[in-house]
C-alpha cells in the first residue's frame, strides 16, 4: 500500500552573519518525524559557506541538504522543498528536489543531494529582507511516499498530498450516497437537502445519527456550509476520501470536533500542520485550542515560539492576545 507522509516547518538559524568563516561545522535542525508515525525521521543540515571548499569566496553559496533516517525495510521516494522566509513572512528562493532511498534492514541515515540555497553575495546584499534580525529562516517542506519502489512506476499510482489510497468498498459506498438509492434520512444544510442512509450513519457516526433521535427523518444542520458538510458525509461513508480536504481544512476541523469524527479530525490536523506559516499560525493556534486539537496545538505553538518576532507583526498576534488561555500556554512554552 502506498501512503503519503508530509510535514512542513521553519528552521530558524540566529546570528547568521556572525557565524565563523573558518568553521566547517554542519548546522543541524531538530529531527522530526512525518505526520505518519511509522514514517522515517528527517532533518535539514546547512553549511553557511557551502559544501565545496574549492569554490572561490565570491561564488560561495549557502548549502543545504535533507537527511532521512529510516529503520524500516522499505524504499522511499522523498520530495522536498527548501525556501527562505523573508521579513514579511513570505517564502522566497524556493528549490525543489526529490530522491529515491533504497530499503535497508538496519537503521541508516541517508543524505539527499545537497543544493545551493542562495549565494552568499546575494544574501548579504539583501540582508534587510532575507536576514531579519540577522536570523536565517528556512522553510522545509517534505513529502515522503513509502512503499515498494515498483509502486512508483507511474505518478498515478501514488496518492496526492492530503489523500490516501482508496479501496473499492469506499468508492462503492460513496457511489451509494451520490445515487441516493435506499436513502432514508435527510439533512437540510443551508437550504440544501442531502439524503443519507440511517444504517451507515448509525454504524459510522453515532453523534451525527443522534440528530434524528426524535424519530424524525429530517434534521437541520446549522453553522456549516453545504459543501463542507458533504465532505463530512464523505468521510463518514468512505473514511479515506475527502475531496476538498485542503480547501476546507479549517471548517472540517470544527465539524469533525462537533460530530466526534476522530479519524477525520486527525487527517485534518495533519493537513493544517503542513500549512502553518507566519500569516496563519496565530489563527490556527486559536483554532486548535477551541477544538481540542493537541497535535495542531503543539506544532503551532512551536512554530510561533521559533518565529515570534515575525508573528508579532501580523494581525493574528492581536487575536492571540484576546485569548488568555492561549497566552498562558504560550508563555509557559517560552
């Protein structure tokens, strides 16, 4: 089975221009594991003056490499993107690459191909934008596709980000919903009528089925858009298919928490974690607190701590200040 693990984070390297020129030490980010707990660990490693000592100083670049540690006897295709984060919190100077990592029977660490992130000359020339407070901020985005190498023969065989392999049963159940055959319950959402099957609702989502406990065959659902609620039903019927997960992630987190859909909630949290950046981390942190989402809260808190000087310049900082429980935990983390 092919599945996709992905995660994004920002690595902050303080006092970048003060790093010793003669030092050949490789700077190492914290080790992280993909959003699938069984996936490999990975980290970024950076050399401020590049990986090749023979290059003239005027051509030196900041070199960076992705390191993957695997303890499983499987092969991986790793897709990764390195970007700089400027003083406005925007990702710039993005570089993408990918690599196959062959299976092994023992724990091993493999470095993906090193890349030149930016020339030293350009970085120093634009340091007001690219080195806010003399800190280099590197956004790392990693997608790890695991499974036999033979599964990678065509792009269509792999799930896309935010999706999983879909079973025939899941497709059949969703077709049953879309056809409406034998449907005996009706949701009214924003004036739109959506027919569903009581047996599937009772088995897959008791809290949603409770909307009909008065014996009625109709239930009005408030505070959720029809297109988002159809995605909720899609998750109930299929477990694996959510067509607009990335687009409706924040609204789906509220719905999943409201209806006790833990698997959908877990899936949505992972997508939101991969979307965290300076512009939205404050909003996502409050969302995590309001919807009892510990995984999202942990990542958002850490991102905010690592990038607090940038986040304080955004409108989202005022939102956080209006939530005492968020501020208390933030101060405890600092």
